[in-house]
């Protein structure tokens, strides 16, 4: 079962052990960058599976202020990564499905707005 938890300093060692392929690093932050780059309005989360941290992502609460044209109150999912050793098991998909149960995702497909192919904004308040 996938778990999603807010990052805590106790997660650092396990998070730094996450391995990304070169291809993954083109589209997300390395574990070190995820931990140590400026956060801005982002909240960091870790993805767990079978008691181990296998991934991470950031939720930007004020995404509409950072990237235009985004709708007012948009939030952003960024820096999403799953350890390359866990790829092909459906864990990334399971993570997004789990995330959809806790984020305020619009119920009607026409309400979801894709701002750019790589970035989706979701209207509403965060958690």
C-alpha cells in the first residue's frame, strides 16, 4: 500500500538513497536538490511503500502566483519522482491515485485545467 507523508528531517537518509535514472533527472529534482533547494510556497512529501521511502514530490500551494497563466488558487504538483528500482510496478500511478483522494481535485473533468503539458493546476485549497 502506498503512503504519503509530509517530509520530516528523519526521512533525509532514506530520501538520499533514492536512485533516479539520467532520464528521470531531466524532469525532476535529484534527491539532494529536492532536500536543499529553496522551497518557496512548496510543501515536501515522501512516498512510502512496504515501510520504505520510494519517492517524493512537492505541492506548491500558491502555484497560480508562480506560473502564469494559472487560475486563481491553483496548486501545483512538481518534482515528482519514484526510485528507478521501483519503476514498472504501478507505484507512480498508485501514488497519483492516492494523492487524488486527499487533494481538492475538481469532480467534473471540464473543471480541471492543464496549463502546460508538464504542469497541471488544480483549483482549490490545499489539504
